[in-house]
C-alpha cells in the first residue's frame, strides 16, 4: 500500500493507473477507522481495480464549538487496517496541503443541506462538499463510496455531482452496526458506558417504527412519535426525528419503501445520528 501525502503525487499515481487501463475508486474518510469504513473499502474493491482511501480530518466541516480538536486520530492503526484490507493507496494530507491559506472558493448547496443536520451545523455540508470535490479532483477517481449512515451527506453529495456534472459515480454502502445495535461511528469512543447504553434507544426507536410500518401503519407522524418515545428519558437532547424522501429530503406524510427515517440526538456531550431506509418485506414494503 502506498502512503501519499500530496495531491500532486495522488494525481500522478491515478494518471498512471488510468494509462494502464485501470479504474480508481475513492473511499473518503476522516480516519479512526472501524468496521463500517472497512465495509466501504470492500465495496470499493468490487467497483474498481484500484482503491484509494483518504484519511483527513477536514477542519472546514467542523463548527467553532464542535469536536475538531478532540476528534479521534490514530494514523498508524488506520494504515495497518487498510493494508490488511488490501487498499492500494492511502492519501493522508496535512491541512496545509489541502487548503491554500487564502482560499476563498467553496461549494455551497442551498436546499438539502439546510435541513436535518444542516439546521444545527450551518457550515458543515459546505465543508464536506468542498473537501469531497477536492478529493475527487486530486484522486481523479471514477467511483466514490460513502456510507448510508451519513444519509444526508450522501444525498447532498449526489446533488453536487448532478448539479456540477462531476464525472464520478457515487455508491452508497449500508450502515454497519455494533453487535448491540449501535450504529458504528468514530464518535462512539466519546460515550461513557451509561451513555452508550442510553444511545441504544436510537436504533430501538427506529426498529420499532419500522416494525409498525411493516405491520401496516404508514403514518410518518406515528413513526416519528415512536422514535421520540424511545428517546424519551434516554437522550439528553433530540435535534430531530424526520421521515423524508431520500432524494429531496422533503418530509413525507406516508411511509413508502425507500423512505428515510433519520434521527440526531445527544447523549452527554456526544451527538449521534442514526437512520433506517425503509426496505424489505412486509405489508407496506
Ligand atoms: O463522512 C466523512 O467521514 C466525512 O464527512 C468525509 C466524507 C470524509 C468528508 O470529510
């Protein structure tokens, strides 16, 4: 596995691969890798002959009072996991390599990114889109793989690719859970044992809402109430619970296959997100 620190070296490697008739898949990450990230790498492997994983804690997607400084980092461990997974290259640039000190251009999405997490993290998606586009440009990737855990991020990236004619195929990969049902997240390390126990209410609420839908209740309001009930007394603060169309992120009244049920809530000082795309069999599926 090659370790690459500069955009120029990454572009050169990608050009070399393309000249040899190969295709390139990119898996953008912020590191502190877990099984969820590794599932993205495996999917990327199926989509292209070369796999590049970026490991970059992107400062521009964190708000002033967010966890940029304390975001967990462990480069050596990340690289070992990626080597074992058979990644062809890891791109781990310094912030100064990614951003000119006097940079003045960024990517702004003005609709999908304003709801859900965007309503609580106003600069977040602009930071994400800007770094993702820069990573696409540096890696010259054909395909990029993102987790459905960050469902809104995936929708916003798909919209950028559509609206700016970005020549990259976007692939979504299913959310991966811990054995107890908690969605895998690098931020889970912040949770105390008690907070982690309470955070299980996220997936319990989503499971209960999905079960009710399968049993025939297609009311979005009922599904939202079910998730909120599960969080009652467990979450310290609920940012949102929504049932939305997965492409437009517009709220729906009736649940249908594909509807995105999504939640963001705080447990102690940790903010977690979780979601279900309604799928599978059942009376309403
Ligand atoms: O999902 C993430 O880890 C980040 O938002 C991403 C896509 C790597 C951009 O920094």
